C-alpha cells in the first residue's frame, strides 16, 4: 500500500478531473448532502480549481487510485453567492481563503486524512496569499430530517478541534438536486472560520 497526499495546482489537476468528479458524486450522495450528481457538471465545476492561479486540490491516493480530495481557492475567485454574505457585512473578500469541500471514501475515514486535508490547505493558503482567514461552509439540516441516519454525528466537534469557529448568522445558499428529486432546490449553508495570521475573527469579540 502506497498512500500519498499531494497538493496540486493548475494543469496538474486536469488528468484527475474524471476521478475527482466521480468521488464528489459518490461521497455527496450521503447524508447530509443527499446530492444527485452529474459527471459533466462536476468536471465543469472542478475546472474552477484549474483556472484559478492560487487554487489547489489536495489529493489523497492509494496505489495510484484517488480515495479523497480537498479543495481551496481565494474567496475572491468563488461564485457570487458565496462571496455575497461577506460583502453584505462589509468584509473585504480578499482577506479570506475559501475551503470548498473535503471528500473521502468511507473505508479511509478515521485515519487522519481529514486533519491532513486541513493542514495542507492552510499551508497552501499561507504560501500563495496573505489572507487573514480560512473559511468554509456546511449544509444546515434540521435535527429531525427524515433522511438522517441513526447514530449520525455532525462534524462540528472535528471542525472545532481544528480551530474553526461557527460564524453565527453568516450563511449562503446553493442549489442542487437531491436524490429522488425532479428539480434543484435551494439549501442554506453556514460558515465556519479560523484565523490564519492570529488576528481576531471579524465580528467575534476577542477573549
């Protein structure tokens, strides 16, 4: 077994687009996203990480097979729906580095790869930018959601352990088609944030 974690940029990501698209579709089918994916859409979406000069895709592979991936890029290179909540608060998007997603096949969870993904993205953000903050968002689901599996545990404790803070009231909307649905619906996603430079989080009182 040869397990590798590589931080890739630009055209180095291109040969992996089909594998990354398949991985996103497979993982995001699970709760809480329940995403009915489309390969063509996924490959087009992932091209944003090829075209953004400071973006990166952190890829975990085992014996050459992609088993997980994690994405990041400057918030300024994200779509308007993701940037808008920051501008609405008067925060300069150039101060934020956005972590898009982490997807990992179930058999490889619990082995420290999630931590490695965060570490690699934070290191990359510090190398290619002077952003003060790393931020990401996760879908909001009610605790009594009908598709919530028994024993399912949200990642909040894991994110807090990585040093991230939930930004109360800071959210964006994204649309996707859920499993079994005929059309896309809008979903609310809530932001978490961590300082990369030691400056206090915006809107959060210093301890």
